[in-house]
């Protein structure tokens, strides 16, 4: 499995032979153990606001969806971070729709408050934001930023991700700028987006390597009601034999290949995967390349309203219940919960790459 070029990655993604797949799983697990060890890092997820000005065709938070909206206060965000720290997590992720109501000053203050009181690493995941705010948040102490590029195919990206007036969306460009500002950067894609081909998904995974990403989330696309991609009409984008399925097996292959392509990266076992296989999705990803889980620490009253897609795993569990459950699952795999923030393991590589643009 040395030369993972695009056609080799595509062939692995299409592989269905159980014996061959066993080899892939074993190799991904071996590389995970050798490069990032047996610790599973837990990041507390704080879903700070469900407001969103964008209209991504796949996302349940999209502006026109008719969803009830909330925005947590600074005190509520700090309380959720305290809860994460109390549960022994090494970092928090403040995530939201693209919400201008989460102003530069508000987020900077929230980051400062968390950093002043706890040793937590702070990751932001607030969508496409301007350089001035990104720099201000870095100065306030933010360590990392997550922005999935969703797909490296510019035509597919544009189809599912309308620009805001006067502002062309290019997530690759933002990822590059954030790296230059000193953020650890995280990205990811959805598996099985209607219109996504095997070739495109293989190219996505190679982009992770090209870009030398620090964190990479790979989860299945799940149709969300009240979105343009929530129903059967989404099926007709491209010839079925080229279409990547949004299933568990394909997602696990993508996670395993990502581990082989990016041996030192932090790879979460995603909530979307846990949603399609509540019994074992989390564990299977952890056994096939992943080394991170992001348990939800959002207060339950808000959590139910943050409906990116329906049926999300762990929506009704308390943070304490998830912590106990996860610890048990992690120990049952012969692994242990990671101590400390669990950040990047090597110096960032700067410069541009073949995956330079969404245009
Ligand atoms: N199914 C699966 N994942 C989704 N996301 C958004 N909508 C969906 C969906 N319908 C993912 C996107 C986004 C992350 C926060 O959630 O990849 O970047
Ligand atoms: Fe909100 Fe895409 S619709 S992040």
C-alpha cells in the first residue's frame, strides 16, 4: 500500500472483497497505533448558535429551512466549556452556523474567558469568516479552526453551496490563510453527496495529504428534510454507477485511507457515522484509523434544535452520560482516553498545493 495515487485510492474505495478490506482495516489500524498511539482524544462540542445566513443545499441549518433558532450567551458557552473540563476532555470545539450575530468581539471574549479559566485547547468552527475576525480570535487564544471543504470538485461544490451576494466562497483559500495565521487546521468531506463520484472522493482524500491537514472529519452525507437534497430528487445528479453511496462501509474505507494518506493527523470518528450505525459506528471508525471523538456538551435544550440532519446520535444523552458511555466503549477496544489537548504532532508545512481553489 505504498503508492497511494489517485487511481489506487479510487480502487480501494471501490473494493468490496472482504479479504482485501481486512488488509485495509489492519493497515489503517497499524498506522494509527504507530503514529498517533492508543489514546482517543475527546473534544467537547459546543453548538453555540443555530443561526445561519447560508443556504447550503445539504444542511438542515440553512437559512430558509424554517428551523427554530437559538444563540448561546457568553456565560452559557463558558459553562459548557467548564463541563467539558470537568469531564476530563482536553479541548472544546465551538461550532455554529454561519452567524454574524457571533461577532468578532463576542467570540474573542468567549475564547479569552475559556483560556483564562481552563487549560482547554479551543477550536472554532464558525464557517466562512473574514481575515480580521480570524486573526482577532487567534490573538484571543484560539488554537484551531475546522472548516470542511466538503468536496474538492469545484462544480459540485458550487452546486450545493451557493455564494452570498458579492462574496465568492472558497474554503481552500480560507484554510490556507488560517494556516498562515498559525491555526491548526481541520477539514473534511461528506461521503455520498449526490453527484459525488468515486474519482472525486479519491481526489478529496488526496487533497488532505496535499494540504497536510491537522484534523480531518469524514462522515456520510445524510439527507436532511426541508433541504433541497433531502428527498428523492437528489438522486438524479449523475449516472448511478459513478455515484458514491452514503453508506457506512464506504465511509469506513474513506476513514482508513485518510489514515494511510495522513498518518499523523487527528481523525474523528464522526457523529454522522454514529448516526447511521448507533450500535457500532463509533467503534468501527476507531478501529479503522480514527483517534478522536467529539462528544456533545451543548445544553440539551439547545442540542435538539441544532438539527443539521435528523436522528443525530446522542441528542438526548446528557454530557455526563456520553462521557461514561464513551469511556466504556473506548476501554472495550483496549484503548484509553487521551490526556491533555491532543494537538498537532509535527510542524506545519506551509505553501500552496494542487488543491488550491474551489473555482
Ligand atoms: N449530512 C451529513 N453531514 C452534514 N453536514 C452538514 N449537513 C450534513 C448532512 N445533511 C456536515 C458538513 C459540515 C459539518 C458541520 O456537518 O460536512 O461541514
Ligand atoms: Fe449553515 Fe451550511 S447552511 S453551514
